[in-house]
């Protein structure tokens, strides 16, 4: 899978994926809010809500609202 998929189809198991925030047009581009690595997180606290969180931060911050996802590419060898 090398194409952007709707975020609703992403696994919610903590896997790190590339996410994007769309839609994009000539006025709203990737340069304004570029794709980034994120993961789904379900808090261990009873009654807590799961959500998408940035994986590039050492701290869990406010959840984000991506619209699309794709698997991460293979790392360099």
C-alpha cells in the first residue's frame, strides 16, 4: 500500500504510521501542515478516550485529527 488511505482504515494498535491532514488544494498545502509520524494511543485509565498522537514528540500531547494515513517506508539500509 503506497497511497494515502482514509484514517478510518488505519490500525489502532499503536503502530507508527505516516499521517496527513487534508484536504489539500492550492491554498492549503503539505508545506503548511506536512505529513508526520503518528500512532493511535488508548490510555490505560478506565474511561479514557483513544486518539491519534504525534510519534515525534517524547511526550503524549493533545490528540491530533489526521484525515489520511499510509505505512511508513522501509528505513535506509
